[in-house]
C-alpha cells in the first residue's frame, strides 16, 4: 500500500529548477521519499536527469511538473503552472532550491500577495548574480544556507539579513543516506578519490601539481578524479597542465558517474581541492559527508565550508588553501598510515549519523517549514 498524505498536513511545494545537476538536486532526491510519507508534494524541476530520478519515486502524494529552463520564458511558464496550483492547494510552504527557482518564486510573489510569508529559498553556491531585485520581492522569506560561510561572505547575500535587512536566515546542512553496512577493509593500493565538476574553482590544477609531487615520492599512489566537463576548453587546459607538471600516471581524469558510492567505499580518502577563486569556494561540500557515510576520511583545502566542516586530525585532514606541497604530504601520510585513515573515516561516519543523516536533516527542515 502506498503512503497517504496526512489530512492535517498541508501540501509542500518544491521548486528545483536548474539547467544543471548537482548537490542541490541531490538533496531533494534524498529527502523527498521521506517527505512523501506524511504529506503531498508538488515539485517543479528542469534537469532531465533530476526529472528521471524524481519519476522513479512512487507517484502517491507526488505531483511533478517539468519546466524547460533553457527557454527565455521559463519563469513565466513556471508561474502559469505554480499560481493555480498554489491557489487550489494552499501549501504550507514553498521551498526554492536554486537561483532559477528563486526567479520563479519572485515572479509569483508579484502576483500572489503574502506568498513570501511561506517562502524559503536555499543558497548553495557563491555564483548568484543580479539577485537583489529578486530578494526585494520576498521581504518576508527565509534564507536557508548549508553553512554559515554563505551568510558571512562580505558583499553577498548576508547584507540582506536581519538586522541589516528584512530576511531571516537559518543554517540547514546537506543530508546524506548512511549505508547500513560497515566500511570494508581496503587494499593496500586503494586509490584517492576526487569528485568534482571541471570548473574554475574545483582546484583541478592544484590537484595535478600535488599529484606530480606525490609521483616523485610514492609512484604507486593513484588519484582518480571524476566529474562533468561542461567547459571543453578548460578541460583541455587541465589535461595539458597535468602533463606539463608531470602528474601522469598518478592522476587520472574520468567522466562523471551517476552513483559514486562504490568508488567512495573503495577509496583510501576523498580529496576536496576547491578554492576561493572563480566563483568558489564550497558552500558545503557534499562529497565530504558522502565520504564519511562510507567510512572514508577527507583531505580538504581549508577554504569555505570545508574549513568549518572537517575537524583536522579527527575526521580528516585540512591543508592551507592552494598548498600543493601540503596536499601531497597529506596524501602520502594517509597512504603510508592506513590505520590513521581508517580512524578518521570511522569518526566521520559516526558524525554523519549524528549531524547529517537524512532523517536528522529532514526533521530540521520540516520544523522550519512548519514553523515549529
């Protein structure tokens, strides 16, 4: 029997509209099956992969609307879907998960008075532009950020928050599913893993330079990087840089994988090399909690949210931002001391259960949306 929405719970609307696919969409996919246990959800989404994942969920309590975010008119078209459904169902909250979703919500707020009282929007990166007018249309909305670094960055969205501006803000971490199986023993030659889209701030150039240093000290170490390649010319530049600095064959670059859980379970540690340039740093770092869920430690540049998230020497190792020698040292250290890597990873797994497990984060989110 399919779960039925509780008659005492008003529906929830989710706007998860974006051309790309990343951590923001993954958050929705993790939480949505649990939300559907107790309430009806109307969701607008755009990315084909995201839509396919949503359509795999049981249809009971779930209403999915596809939006073509590539069309110049997508905001108006989404509004024509959203406004009549809002007036018919009167949801308890509207949760906007991306900048394009915020554009839709701002457009609708100009046509439905008081809707911003029930509006929540999440800021997952530092690349938002031209958002001032959008926020002005939603003065009673609540901003949700995965880490306090979003709220503290100078000249960013934090200047619109109370007491300087009208918006309320809350920190809501990313969720992750915790596998039931305990981490399995690793082979002595287990590779290091880097999961990151090839863009300006994910640190591929610094990773290549560190890999070249590692190659000179421990030629047997392997580093595998997986990620989308949306900018072909940048990817070609990174390939040239990898060769020029001498990172071959230590560093291998692979295309994105839909499910990285097997890679995470088999790696010695996960590397997070994001930096503060070119639209960075990370506002959270989903890869960190995914590594911990599999019982694997993290080596990260101390920039943005990873600097807050990783506890150096407890569940991972922090390296000064752009310090490629320090990154190489940390990689060699965990390769040479698998017992340390295991201890750090197990500490991270315990922490996930306390702070970032999907049920833990869901309770926090629903308390915010329901005003508890």
